[in-house]
């Protein structure tokens, strides 16, 4: 399996309990990040370890990270967040009002940890 390659990482305050390899979004202020809960949110990166609320947590912003799958993913799929901060293929999301966290570099099923090329964006659709 493809390993991790960090290009850019940030430390932030966890605004909630964090599970490793779930997708991060902005929290209540500039220094706080929380788990994503929808594909329409501003997705910023992937949490790199478990952490308790209020403690410092590392988030990979760019590079090749591991991410926890929330369903069936095929390598090459563009990924977004489900309600639990897990990665799902954009094709599995209804509508066009979504954000992408990056592109899957391997296939997987629910709860697998797979590599993702991080490139947070809002595709035009």
C-alpha cells in the first residue's frame, strides 16, 4: 500500500473528540478543527491521530494521507465526507453542492484505511 507523504501539516485545537484518519473541517474559531459531518462543509484535511476535545491534534492539509472509508471506494474516485467524517466517493453523494478532500489512491470498503492524495477543493458542477 502507498505510504504517507506529508507536504503540509497543521496543529490545531480539537473542538471535539477526534478519530484518526477522519476528515477535518473548521471549528468555532481560527485555531479549532472538528470532524466533518457533511459533503457540503469546508473540508480542510485529515486528522492524523486520536485526540480528546480541547487538546492539540495534527491535521494533514496536503500530501498523501491515510483516510478511513465510509463506504465502497474505487481508486481514482474523488472523495468527500459522510456524516461521520469518513471518506465516501463523490458519486455516492446526491446533488452537486459538495466539497472534495482529494482523490483515492487505492480501493476500499467501509472502515478500511486507504491512501488519499489530498487536494481540498470545491468542484464545479
